[in-house]
């Protein structure tokens, strides 16, 4: 029997259509959608159907299957979950500032080069937190070639990240002094990242499932709360590729509910969701 929500729905999403959508999501993003995500998928895509004045999910699927690139981009943007915050999982930033950066100051003393990748950067809070950690210990790296690469599949969040403008509520957990030091009011109820942070970061739209237009090496990779939606095989392939753009001793940070156990043996666990590349 249909539940009340389904009975009053604007469009019908059949089992076969949901499966087709799942297949397309997996093909284009690597994300594996569980049965439980059906309502979520409906609510996110129904906006696209309305915007395009389509008769139903069948019409929408036909459009996607034709490979219409603008709509494929809207489709993946609609499906991705972009939840993030400044200094999320703060122990990673403490470890970066307290352990990783001092070690890199010694290890990279000859090249005076530092490269960090925020893979799945969402609206930018993660790369800006990395940039703040770097600037706050920049005394160490004065005159060095320091770059943060920030990438995400979702073109809308990358545009937001590059603009670097946030509403006051995004800073609720950040000490006021830090916010005042690194952001300035750009217009009422909006704060924009300081040029000294922005100038460290290159923002790019990048699907982690596709070829990467760089070879690294990255001293540190943040890939947090991204693979949680990928199946184990996709995770294995991805971390194996990440190991290819890191040297032994480089660091990888993953999300609090993620693990490389039985996924990738090229990294050794050295802290809570903190890994070092070993082979
Ligand atoms: C939940 S957010 C995590 C943001 C940030 N790393 C953090 O931990 O706060 C996950 C991000 O991964 C991105 N993502 C999902 N699949 C991706 C893919 N195949 N390639 C690149 N980014 C992807 C999403 O667009 C989303 O912005």
C-alpha cells in the first residue's frame, strides 16, 4: 500500500526509475545510494523536474541518458551532500599544526615547497581552515612555495568556495578573534575570507572518479566525509590513486566515520582517522 506521502506526490518514482537513477549516480559520482535514500533522491530531483517543466521521472531519465552535459551537472550537484564546517574534526587541524607542519619544515627544507589537497572541499570551509592553520604557523614557511588545491565535483559549491563569503552562523564555533583576524565584513550579514587565505588556495571542479590533471606529490591530503557514500571497491581504487600522488611519509586525513581497514594497505593508521603513506 502506498504511504500517505507517496499518495499525495506530484510525480511517481517507480522502482525501475529509482534503480536507473542510482546507476547514473554511481556512474557519474561513485556514490552508491542505499534503498533508504529514495525519499532524499525524490526531494532533490523533483526540483529539477519542476524547473524543466517535465512530465515525470521517465522524461528526466531520457534527458540524462542522452548525456546532456548541463543537466548532468545539475543532476550531480543535486545529489551530492555538502555538509561541512570550519575546523570540522578539529583534532586534524591540531595535528596538522602541531605535528605535520613542524615535520614538513624539516623534511622539505631543501625544496621549500608545500602542497596540500582538499579533495571534496564542498563550500570551502575545509581549505580555508587549512589556510588559517598554515598562516598561523607561516613564520615557519616565509619565502616558501605553499599551495592548497581545493576540488569538488559539485560546481556550485566550488563557486561558493572560491568566493569565500559566508554568513555569520557559519562562524558560531570559531573563536571571534580568529574570525576577525581572517575574515572581514563584505556586506551586511556576510564575511569574506582575507586575501592572504585566498591567495594560498586554487579552487577547481574535479570529479575524483575521472582522470586527475596533476601528479602531485601532495605532502598532505584531506579527503574527509567524501568516500562514506562510495562502495569498498570504489574506495580502494580512489585511495590507491591517492597513494600514487603521495610519497612515503606523506599524510592523509579521512572522515570520522571512515576507515582504510581492509580498503588500502598503502597507508598506516597513526592517529584518529590520520594516516601516513608507507608503500
Ligand atoms: C560531506 S562533504 C565533505 C566536505 C569536507 N571534506 C568536510 O569534511 O567537511 C562531501 C563532498 O564530497 C563531494 N563529492 C562527492 N562525490 C565526489 C566525487 N566523485 N568527486 C569529487 N567530489 C565528490 C561532494 O560534492 C561534497 O561536497
